[in-house]
C-alpha cells in the first residue's frame, strides 16, 4: 500500500499530532511561545472532539489560565536565578 | 494578545530584568522569527524556493556558512480557538516545511508556533552556536522521511481468534452454559475478564511483531502508544497500535508491502501516512543542542541582574 500524503483527509489526525506534539523544540528561554504546552492544540482538540460544553462551562479556560500561570512562574524563577 | 508580553506580577526579582529586556527590545524594535525548520545551506535551492508560510506569510531563508533556517517575521505566537483557522495554519506550516524539504532535502522540523525572540542576527547566532549538532542531526536524517502507521484490530475478530485456543476460556464458556441464573452473572464476569486479558495479550503480541517487522525494514521505529492524541476524526474503537518510522523511499515501499499483509489479519485496518518531515525523530537527533543553546543564551543574557 502507498502512504496517504499529509494533505489527505485521512492524515489530519497525524497532522495535528506531529505538528503540535512533535518536532524539535527550543528552550522556553529563547522562544516566545508557551513552550511544551500547545494551548492551541488543546483548544482545537476540545472543539473538534465535540467537547464544546466543557469550553462553555469554562473548564478549558481555567485550565488554560492555570498552565499560563505555571509558565509565568517558571519564567519568573528562571529570570531570578540569573 | 498582551499575555505573552510579560508576566504580570511575576515577582520582585523579575523587575530589573524586565526593564532591562524592555530597553533591549526598544532598541531592536519588536523582533521575532517564526522558525519552521533548519536545512543545509543551498543557495540554488533558496533561489528556487517558492513557498509561503502560516497565514500566507512570506518566508525568508537566514543562513550561516553551512546552515539555513527558514523563518518568517513574527513576534507573537498564533492563538485561536477556532478549529478551522488552526487547521488552516497547521496545513500552511506543513506545506511550508514540505516545500522546503523538496528544495533542500530532509529538514530538521520545529514544532508549530516556535517563535524566536530576536531578528535574523539572533537566528544566525543560534545556528552558529549549534552548528555541529544541527549538522549531525541533518546527516542522520538525510534522505529519510517520517511515516505514520496505525493498525486497528477488530475486537470481535480478535475475540473469536483468541477464544479458539484458550482452555481456561473454553472452561468458563462451558460453565456459563451450565450455570444457573444466580451464578451466571458471576461466571459471565469471569469470562469477560479472561477474554479482555487474552485480547490485550494478543494485541501486545501483534504489536511486538509489528515493531520487529518494521524495524527490519526501516532505519528507526518509535511506538506512539495506542490512543490517538487528537480526536479529530472518530477515535478507534478496537485495540490499536501506532508507530512512527524513519524510512527512505525503498524502505517506505517495503513497509507498504508489509502492511498489505497485515491488513485483514484479525480484522486489522491499517492507516499509513507520509512522507512527513521527521517530527518525531528530530528532537532526539538534536538532544545535545539544547544544552549548548541554553549555555549560549545564558552567555548572551549575561547582562541580567547581579547575582
């Protein structure tokens, strides 16, 4: 069998998986993004899995906010160590 | 989103660093680069490259003597909770890296939304500081691409197969047909439990076979766990095994041929996708780079608060 190309509908699950979970990562330090925590992926997954009710109830926002706070604290710690 | 700019209330110790960073930023202007991938420098390929990035951004190739990074100007991470929009971005990102790969050969791909603070000079500095590791990673990945394999077995077909040659299950089956209404419930539970164990064992066995077969045909194999991480399509209902393999063209053909023989065994359905840039294999190929990078950054940032 031939592999289905990444543009194929069949490959969309791998597309999200490889792009949001894998790939080389830079240090949180060099990078602007919220490293290691693909927030977009979480929102995307939630929406696509039909878990919109969870979003409506704000569960993901809370979670999102908590992850951001942790990241801020990590960054702050990193700064103060210098 | 202003969130990404600075940690509000990040702590007292951060204050001096904050203002220091602000000054630096002000003199450089707000600069950032969205990093797609790193490739071997090839000026002909760079001239040929005709591709756009996320949201249609125009790509630029930033080079040192031996390496190039493909980037576009961007200071903020992409953020959205609109699935269609995000999906488009992912496709844009993938298309960009694919086009770069076609022009330059297998790249070291970076994760979606990797944005570096600083401009082209920062990128060049980073490429130089990590030249050896990046070159080694490119060598180890050269000519090979990643393919994803997912095998899902039909639970009923598996159950039928494993039931045939297990004495314990046969015993429980007989017991069940003789059981009175009172004990049937309990025996049924034992039967189901035994069946689940057997199915799981079978799945693990088949999975191990798959790894061995894939390993014999490719450069590298990673098991990805049995549940898809992203329920974008319907989740598999049966026992599943997922792998990433690193393969060149002929190895890919060999995997395809092998997978033909897997399909239909135990009611297996197979999903085979690729070629992907080696997203799964790049982080390991780069492992030592991150340490170097951190040290470099620390040196670069040596103007921070007094220790």
